[in-house]
């Protein structure tokens, strides 16, 4: 049995029933202007910002072991992060353990137990694992004096598990806002959208909630519905749930999976429903194969991208600081950038991961870690 469809109706007939047409028109105009400003803010190449003081990574971290437990080893996004983290570890002389797992709490539990038994110097919970699902294991690691870091899980300002030694926060709330505001702007304030969250990932409800809030604030004539498909069920449930939503609402024209790798299961649903060219995908992560969908005009029309190599280096920066006994930084300043048909050429043909964002972070982090110069 599929989870029930949660409907959050923002139809004009509901929201604007007690206001005059003139006031409604004014509200819509202001919302479009606000949405367009957000879109403009994230439509340019980002620049590196120092997250904290410099330190000698080779001197302080060489020979230590970083044990990384990703949310799901089969996910391409995760694989790219792990590979780039491994590359930094090789530069510094860190032993990097990539714990392959099937993307479920029992696998993560086994990984935590292995990391503690192997006396790792730091355990990384990568890409959305909720530490609260592993409280006994995190406590065991803390008792063994092994710091645990949640990376790419929490959003800035979101309360994290107090047992953690540190976090690498990303701008997940902003992601939800950007996806909604771009959709509002593109639809001229008349979108009928389906948001797909995965509430087994810490940041997912925050992204979906921010998207709904942005629709509510900036688009009184828009409609938005939210469904939940856990990451482990993407392959088995996504297509069926999207097909059901399309049948239930023939006017639906935007599908917004909060993580773009899920687009792989959304596009078949759109095709089978006969809605290719009518229903568009807006998402987040900038994963290469999804950017190729965008380039090929295969349902995806916008992807909020993040340079995964940049994020991997940011994660390593924070975790090397903590392994070295240094104070963790508050913000790694990892950037976001909007990809559309207007700029997708700069990602390569076919698109390559981490192309098009510039390389200011490489010079920046190498200087911070005293690897060069």
C-alpha cells in the first residue's frame, strides 16, 4: 500500500477568497518580483570564501583513519562525493575507508560498529543519515573517543544531534526556496506542482517545507502537493506514485523531487502518462546524468546544482580540522547555482560532474591546508 497523498492546496479560490481582485493582482505581482530576485541571486558562478583559519593538514592528519558511512552506496551522488573525499585523503596521507552499504539503518549500524572496532580517528555519516537513528552507536563511538560528524545532512540553522563532534551544514532550506521560486517565475505565477520528499533523510522535510512556504508566500494562484517516498523505495514506488498524482490532477505541470537522482524514476511516469513536454521536472543536486536530461530536454528544465567536488573538499576540511583537534568551523560556505538550458553548455557535452562552477575552491583549500605555497 502506497503512502497517502498529502495535499496542500494553495489555489487562488482558497487563499484569495476574502481579498479583492486588485489586491490579489498586487500580491501576485510582488510575489513574482520576489521570486525573480531569488532566481537571479543563484544564476551566476560562485566564488570561494574562507571557512576558517589555515592549518597544516599533512602535519596534523597524515596517518589517521577516516571511516565514511554514506546514506546509500548505490547512489551516484554519494559515489562522487566518496571518490573526491578519497582523492583529498590521498593528498594528505589519510587512510580513507568507504563503507559500502545498501542504504538502510541496519547497514549503517554495522558500519558504525566496524568503525569503532577498527579504532577509526573519525566517523563520517555522509549525505543525509539521521544520527538519531544510530544513537547507541554514536554514544559508543564517543565513549571510544572517536568523533562522529554528520556531513551533507543538516541545513544551516537546523538543530543537530548534540552527540556529534561536528557537522557540515548545507543550504537545504535555500534549495527548497530556489526550486519553488524558479517554478513560480517560469510559470508566471500559475504552477500546479508536486513536491516529492524523502523524510528518512534529515534535510528532506526542511527542503519540501521551504518549497511549500515559498509557493504560499509568492504565488497565491499556485497549487502544490507533497508526497513522501523514502530513499530505499525510490526504485519501487516513485513511478507509481507520480503516475497516480498525474491521473488525479490533469493540470499538474511541475514535479519537484527534492533530490535529482530520483528523476530517473519520475521521467518514465511522465512518459507513460503521455505528459512529455507538458510536465516538467525541477530538482536539486546537479548530478551529471540529470544535467544530461536537462541538456537533452528530457523533462528536466532546472536543477539547483552544487559542485560535488567542492562539497567533498568542504567535508574533508571540517573533518580534518576535527581529527587534528582543532575547533570546527561554523560554515563551509558551499555554494548553489541554477542550471537551465541557458547555461548548461558550460557543464560540458555531455555534462561532467563539477564542471561549470569554477575552481576557486581548489586554490582556496590548498592554501588553507598549506599543501601549496
